[in-house]
C-alpha cells in the first residue's frame, strides 16, 4: 500500500474537510455560505502551506512573527492583500490555536488587531465583493474566532485522529 498516497492532502481535500467541519460547528448560527467558505479556505490554505514556504501568505509560525511582519513593518499597510493576510493569520492563531498561545501572548489584543487588519483591507480594496467580505470578517471576527476555537477543540478530541505511537 502506498502510504504517501493515503496521507497526502490536496488543497481541495483540505477545503472540503474544513468546510464540512466548520459547517458542523456553526450549524446553530447558520452563517452565510460565503463566510463559511472564506473561513474554510483560510484554514485550508494554512493547513497545506508550510511556515517555511515562499508562497504568500505563508503559514505564520507565531504571533510574534505576525507582530514583526505586519505591525513593526508598516510599509505595506496600504496593500489590501497584505492586510487580509495579516487578518487571516491573526484569525488562525487567535482562533484555531488561541488556547495554546494564551499563556505566551495577549491573544485578545491580537484578535482586535486581526479585525482591524480586515477593516483596513476593506477600506483599501478596489473589488466591491472583496471589500464586502473584508468588512464582514472585520465585524464578525469574534464570531469566527470562537468557531475556529471550537473546531480546534472538537478535532483535538476526535477519535478520527491518527493514533499516537506507543512509547518504547
């Protein structure tokens, strides 16, 4: 059996996985399908992108890296794509990984920063549909952050995870 084939994940597999699982953790709230798809695409992108990747936006290694790249260096603050990337990284790290980072970082401050990044992307975007999505993400950042945190908890507790190797 080809183990690589069984463990390889494509972008479409990751998107489908996160879309279905996000739908499960938001079913009581019934968010708009486009919001659900956007957030699933954020998770899928970072799931298949290495933190060492040269693709933009690369997966963030830490909130410290987000701070250094997007806060300390203000030279790209007029670019809506860079602001969206900053917002999505803040969403990923304060939502999906927030429980793990809470002891080392002020995740609530980074969450406010993430919403502000999305708001900046909305103000600077020339694409009306994209600007609308960025405004929505800025306004609903706390909602999506909670849903990503819930998804992370549920996936962590899931029995579908690969078993841990036995200690020798």
